[in-house]
C-alpha cells in the first residue's frame, strides 16, 4: 500500500506542476482526432528527480526545443548574411562556427593560418570582426551559441563588449559558449595552454557569469567531438559527464557553492545512427547527472540536477557517396534526439561530408526539424518511449557502462574525478579508448559486418560531378588580412599594450578573475592572438605527449 501511496503522490505532484505550466496553443491530438495525454506510464514522471523522463513536466507541450543551426564561413560579413537567412527561415537560435586559426587562438596573419582563414568557419581576430558578425542582430533577443574552447574567454569578452556597445546589458544576454577544454585534450586537440591553467580560465568565466550573466551558460560540456573522434555511445556519455563532474569539482575548489553555478552548466551530445541506443543514452545522461549532483556534490537546488543538453546529428555519419541519402540519416538521428528529450537541436546539412553547407542544404536541414516538430506528433507526449522494455533496458545498460568508467577515473584520481580526468589525459587513457573504439567500428565496416548504405553496400547511383557545393573564394583570406591590418593601423597601440600588461598581471595572480581584464583588452582592439601570446607568457603552451 505504501508503494501505491507513493505512486499516487508522484502522479499528483506531477499533475500539479503540469497544471501550472503554460502550454503551446495547439491541439494535442492525432491526425485522426484522437486526444493524447501529456504522459503515459508510471513515475518518476517528467520533471521529477532523477529526470530520466525529461527535465520539465510538460516537455515539448509547453516549449519546443530550440532549432539552432550551425553557421560560420568566410568573413564576419559573410556569416552575418547566413545568420539572417536562418532567422528568416524560422531558426530560433544562432550557433557560430569559427575557422581553425580562431579556434587555435591565432590571428589570420599568423603563419599557421595560411590557407585556413574563413574555411572551416568564420574568421574572428578582433572586436571589429564581432561587430560585423552580429550587425543588425539584437543580442538582447536572440540566443547565441559559440563553439570555441581554448580561447573561449576571449570570444566571450568580445561578445560582452559588443553587447555593451549596443546598450544591451550583459545580464540580458542569453546563450552558451562551449568552453569545454578537457575534451580537447581527449579528442579534438584544439588546445592552447596546459590543462590546469586552462581550467583556471574556465572557472574564471564560470564565476564571472554566475555573478553578472544569469541567462548565460558558461560551459557546454561536449560529448559531440568525443563521439566524432571515434568513441562509442557509452564512452561519449561517460567521458562527457566525467568532464562535467571535473568542472564542478574545479569550481567548488575555487570557492563557489555548487548551487551558485551548476544551474547554468549545459551539455552537448551527438545523435548517431543507432536509434534506440541514442535514446537510452540521453535518458541515462539525465539520471546520472541528477544522482551525482545530489548525492556526491550536495546540490540542493533542483536546477543544479538538470542535465540540459543541445544535440547535433552525427557529422561523422554523413557520406560523400550518394549525399542526398544523408537527409534520411539526419532525420532519424534528429528524431532520436527529440524522443530522448533534447532542449536544443542542430541538424547537419546533407552536403557537409564534402564542404560547408549551401544555403539550400541548410534550409532542408532546418525544415527537417520543423517537420518533426509540427507534423509527426512526437512533441505532444513527454517521453513517449518511456516504459518500453527495450528502451528502459538500454537506459540501464548505458548507465551501467558509464558507471564502470567513472569508477576507473575515480581510482585514477585517488577519489577525485577532476584528478582522474587529469591523469587520464596524461597517461593517454582517453585517447587510447577512443582510438580502440573507432578502430573496432572501422574493422566492422571494412569486413561488411556493419553496413553503411552507399559506402560498403548499395553503392549505385552516385554522381559526384553533379554537386553544387559551397566554395570559399581565396579572396576571403585577402579581405580578412586587410581588415586586420586596418584595425591594427587605426587603434591606440599604447592602450593595447597597457591592457595586455594588466592581463598578464592578473593572470599571474590566481586570486584575480581574468575576465574583466580580457574585456578591457578586446575593447582596446587587442587581437585574439595577442591576448593568447600574453597569457602564454604566464601559463605556457601545451604539447601533447605521445602515448604508445
């Protein structure tokens, strides 16, 4: 009877919370006119700890996921045009891709940048570029995501400075900066400084945003790149959440209360092709994060226990062979993300295996999300697959495998996940595990044990000469170099020098937050590369040790 009473209490608590939630003005019924309930099955219900079934009682009945399309190429002016196209076509958030020099903290005129300026994303050297990037876009009303890590605090400083130039209070800014440096050492390799000083910069930004930017997510802990590098789903989940726990431990060690910052941490996952495995992964992520935050880190605020995440469909699954069929891949991967309860979603364009997406391809990708949202009916029910014996088993199994990895890291770190992650970086554990997983997958494909349509089976119908691809004009690099030279020519060099000297002084003192000095430096039009070079004099530069 006690169990029945608890179940009734869970249901009533969920109903009370649901009744307080404003809903979208749509008919929640099938195409045949059959009304559908907001939730089916037993508790814990959506919006109830440990949030396996979703972070909100009503899920998409009250608010659809943010349809955030990734964009960035050429100059800031080029990308500004694409941003406006996305917003005109119904996109509800902007997501910025930066070129390789920017991601590595090097200016467009650096010798390493030759041939890479504006190619894999937009080139940003100074605050002047940031002005062009968001020209005529109201930063107070749009949600912006920026995918950058090593120099994330510098790009964030530019964004804050730009908002203030446009009379937008920093407290009104809404969005996310990835700022997840740990996975760079594990998978993506876009690092600058060694791990420990890099964590200092991250905790500085966490403290700064907690105090002054209540709507901003200062870290998006990213499993996406871990998966793209070759990990399996359980590794993606475990490594990502372990990195999240490491950031929590670092912020607590810096003197912050967990509930002062954890509500603004967010996650970024990959949605790959194994449909039910991905759904189980998303559900397990919420349960693990909530349990650890409450039981290990002492979170009291329920918001600290919510694993809110953005999802992107699997770029590594896209094929250059018969690229049109990528539309089907992306649709199924996006559907898995929605059924798994994602708060934000990016759908890859079908031509991205060959080049940056064309406008037409990006529009199809966005329309894919809109079809899922408005035509399929899956947004009418929270956790529609909850209660499926297979889905529940898969959720439990992914969680079990993740917990095994946490145990290993806990042991490596002598009781600290943060120290375990550092040790796993130093001894090659993460790199080796990801490489082994990727190797096993490729062997299965090469042996024909795993079919990739259009690659090792059903290979007819490919006509590569017919492709209409986005080409980056070589003149883009010349234009960006001129833009940078003009900025350097017109700025106050003494102000630049003074601001960089102050930044070095602040960086040398671990008790001082480096973000205010970084904002002053970008306002003086110091370049990203100059700021990085100044910090390298204090922090050094990371060189990976090869592990055999």
